[in-house]
């Protein structure tokens, strides 16, 4: 009897337990309303209170995962690889874009720019997002390296915005001549600010790359994991959910075994 | 031209423009004053804001400068310049741009001139390693002009509302004025037409000059109505009075348009057209006054014309009966006079021939007797001659245009010796005037009147004689300063054989009357103690 009651209590506790969803601001458009719409939807769908927790960059998020301050998080591939063991993580689901869990690194510039590729930005002021961001820093640097150039000497100045959407803003304000940004963030930004993005153009598309996953700590209850996963996947099944996905520039969330980081 | 255009505008537009100009002028002055005060406050506020901005963000700036976080620094300068009081902001290290609020103009790492930096307010941040960062803030140049421009939309909207308000107010005021003026105008029309019942006596809330004018007009209209009614009443009264006379009364304008004609009994024989034609044909209206006899259809009418301003007032009366009476009277008088004269003649002749009768029976006639007989025959001869002269006064064959003054001068010449002998003081006022009369007969008139005057005035007396023309008529006046003709004999003085003189024939004045009458003239006597005046009147010639 006591066992039964304690089992029941533990189940209830498991159901009622609040989950913390880690969000790295570099990875999403800074629109708190949209984020709360997402967490509200997930809370309802998973029947569990899901509360967002923000980290400025991937390093901070990695630390939060290791310290178990967040239960599941939206991180970039590099962070997953780095923290997979230290934070004991597994992949919960992937965002899909144009039917695939893939995204690109975009080189963007003002509409009037004459640049036709990344190489046309030599001796210009260029924006990277987070120094560890794949699309926002690593991809363009690798590209230049493959041409025998180092980003430090190639550009006149590299400005780190630590945020894809801020890189977009930096281009719009004319502070930088171009920027490398995540295609998902760019799409999301376009949905929210259609008139601003009319002043921009995509110079080059590099990739595709596996989309940044939603990772979850392995020690979270499987039932809970399943419910949260199901909640993510149910976003594309409803009008409200699809509206939220559009704001993130994402078509749906789904799981695939076919990934490579 | 602008003045003419303004005066031709309707009242409501004039008022609206006037209100607008006044309100706009006051608004301009008020606005400029407020703008000046605001400008001063803004400058003080701006300086305070800038200082606080630097002080409150100094640590943040230092941190990001040390971390070389240019994006964060750009966001800072961009945010503080995004207001109305700061136009530009920049961070620089050793005159090189770190972040500028106009990144397109001032790129990162571009050099700045000292002159440019001195245009703003500079705040230094020591970041170590001999490097000094400078936060430079450029204030928005605030002046009244820029303030106006920045608020131009509000100003235009307010002005439109003011204009609308002014126009509505002006329409209201002008409507109130025009409504009352319309009432006044309508009342004037109604008064002109005499439609007294239609006068609008509406009361207005306003107690201003226009309402006073309106009330005065209404009072005046009532007075005019009352006066017109009185005049109409008087008109009827006098028409009835004039129509009660057996007299035709016509008033013509100077162009012979009939102004008035009474109801009269002469309408069957004489009408206004006949009178009008008669006056024109006979040129009667050439004189201010005229009296003419008209014979028509066996009747005689007397036309009397008087000129009054631009009107001719003509009265026509039927004197047919009067003429008949006059004729009868004349015949009766003539018969009476004949009887009198016969009696007088018989008496005088009897007296004259009585000495002869006494001498018929005498047997021996001496020289004295023959002389007596001779005197009696002579007296009879003289008497008969005088009588013959009276009976048939001298006449020219034709009446002719005679100068009265000339006639008088001729007679006075003849009497000059007698006048001198009598010591008579003679006063002449002889104007040249003409009448168509018998000139010799006229001289007889003058002679008789002057001789009478000499007798009346006596030795060293005074005689006045004058000829003049007044209107249609010419006058001869003879005045003496004798003792005058007693009232009781003034009516008989012109009768034949009447005399107050011892040796008078009594035919002198009777002859004068006869001659004057023959020449269609008139003679009048005015006499009192010390002055006797005989006035003879004839129809004159121009």
C-alpha cells in the first residue's frame, strides 16, 4: 500500500514537475513573446509546466546543461558534441526547414551592395555572431581558410554581435558591410520584420548543415521525454502551432536518426 | 486693387479674414515667445541629459571598450542619438572611430578631425595603456525655426481648426447682422409701397446700433404712415372744398401735365385740354399772373392764372351772368347818368341863358347889355365844347404801342410853366413801358390827373408821377400831398359833373374814367389826409 502510494506520488510528481527549457539567444530571434507562446504551447501539449531559461552564448548554455540548471535546450551542433558527455545529453528532436532537418550559413548584405560572394567582402567591416557559432562564424572562416585566407586579415574588422538577429540589425543599420547568419534565424526574422528584410539580400548560401537540435538530459524521465518530444512534434499539427513555427522560421519538429555532427 | 477686392467681399468673408489675421498675429507672437522660452529650457535640459548620460553609462562604456565590443558600443551611441536633443554621438580612440551613430558616414577605424570633435561636447574615458576614449555628443541645433518645422503638422492642423473656428464665428456674427439689415431693407421696400401692415417689428436679442437703427426706422415708418393718412385726409377735404365752388380749379406742371383738377360744373363746356390749349396758344403763361376772358359757345369765362414754383394754378369761372348784369348795370347807369346829365345840362344852360332872357324884353340895349349877352353866349359855347369833349373823347384812328414815360414827359413839358408858377415840387420815376393804347387819349389822362394834382397840392406842394411795368401790366401813378379826398365822396368823384372846385366842369375825372375804360384799363383812387394817389393800369407790352 505504502509502495503503491509512493509510486503514485512519484508519478504525480513526475507529471507535475516543472521543466526548464534552455534557449541560447544567439540561436533565436529575440522576440520574448514568440518564445513564451512556444513554451505555453509546449506546456499545454506536454501537460507539464515548461519555463524558458536564457543563455547569452553556447558556452553559457553548455555550463547550464552540465549544472542541470536546464532540462532540455536548443543548442548548436558544436555545443551538443562538446557537452554530450559532460552534460549527458541526447537529441530530443530536430527543427525541419523545407522538408529537411538542414539549415544554411547565409552571407547577407544591404540590397544595394555589389558583393556577389563572401570573397567580395575583403577589407570591409563584417559581422560574426558568436565566435563558436557554426553558421555565424565557423563556416565563413573555414571558407576563407579554404581559399588560403585568414578571417582576421581578410576583413578590415570583424564585429562580434553574439546574436544572429543582431548581425542582421548591424547590416540594416549600416554598421557592418555584411554578415554571416543562420538561415533559420534569417527566415524567422523575415517573418517578424518583413519590411526590414526587404532592404537586405542574400549574397551567398553555404551548407547545408544539420539543424541545431533540441537536446535533453538523459536523466529526465522517459515518459516526460516522450511527452515533451510529442509536444514539439504536435506543433505542426495545429494552426496555432504552425503560426508559432513560422515565427521561428521552422517548418516542423521531428526526430530522425539520420544525423551527423 | 487689394483694397478694392477686400471691400467687395461679403461681410462673412471679411469678418472671417479679420478674425483669422488677428488670431494668427496673436498666435504668432505667443508662439514665438513660447518657442523662445522652450528653446532655453530645452538647452538646459539637453546639457543636463548629456551629462547624466555620460555619468550613468561611463562604466558600461569602459567595460565594452576594454572588451572591444564595438557592436555594444555602436548600440549605445545609436540609442542616445535617437532622440530630439542629440543629433550625433560617437566614441573614438585617438581620433579613430570606434562607433558612430551615422556609421555610413563615419566607418569604424576612420579618422576624425579635431575641428569636428570640437563641435560637440566631449567626455573622456581613460582606458589605460595610454589610450583615451572620447565620447562626443552633438546637440540638435534647436532654434525657433527648427522647432516650428518639427511641429509643422500640429501647427498646420491647429491653424486649420482656428481658420474653421474663425469662419464659423464670422458666419454667425455676420448672419446676425445681415438678418437685421435684411429686415431693415424689407421694411424700406414695404414703406415705399405703402404696405404698412407688412412692416416687420420683430424684436432682436442684440441691443446694438443696428437694432437701434431698426427701431428708429419702425418708429419713423409709423410716423410717415400717420402723416400720409393726415395728408390723404387733407387732400380729400380740400378737394371737396374746391369741388364745392362753382369754379374750375386746375393745377398744371410747367410742361402742362395736369396735376389736379377739381370736380366742377364747367365740365360740360370747358375741360382741362381746352384750357391747356388756350394757355399755350395765347402765351398766357409768359407772365406770373394773368387774367383773361374766354368766350365759348355763347358763354363768357374768366381765366385767372397764377404761377407757383413750377406749377400753374388756373381758375376758370363762368362770368356770363355777371357780364349780363354788368351790361344791364351799364345801361341802367348810362340812363341814370343821362337823366342826371340832362338835369345838370338844363340847369346850367338855364343859368347861362337867364341874362339873355332878361334882356329879350328890353327896348333899348346899351353897351353893357351887349357885353352881358356876349359873355352869356361865350359861356354857353365853352360849356357846350366841354360837354362835347366829354361826350366824344379824342381817339386815334388805331391804338398803337405807346411809351407811357414818353407820354408823361410830353404832358409835363406842356405844364412846366404852370408847375413852376405854382412852385410845385415834382418827383418823377418814369420807366420805359409800353401799352397798346390811344397815345393822345393817354396824354389827356395824364393832363387831367396832373392838373387835379396841382390843384390839390396847392402852392409849393409836391407831386409825384411814375410809370412802371409789373408783370403783364403797366402802371401810371399820380400822387399829390393835398388834403385828400373825403371818404364820403370817393365813390362819386369819377361821376360826370361832380366837382369840388368852384369853377370846375366836373368832367375831368369822368373823362379820364371814360378814356381808361375805352382802352380796357383800370383806374383806382387811394386817398387820405396829406396824400392822394391815382393809379391807372393797362395791359402792357413786352
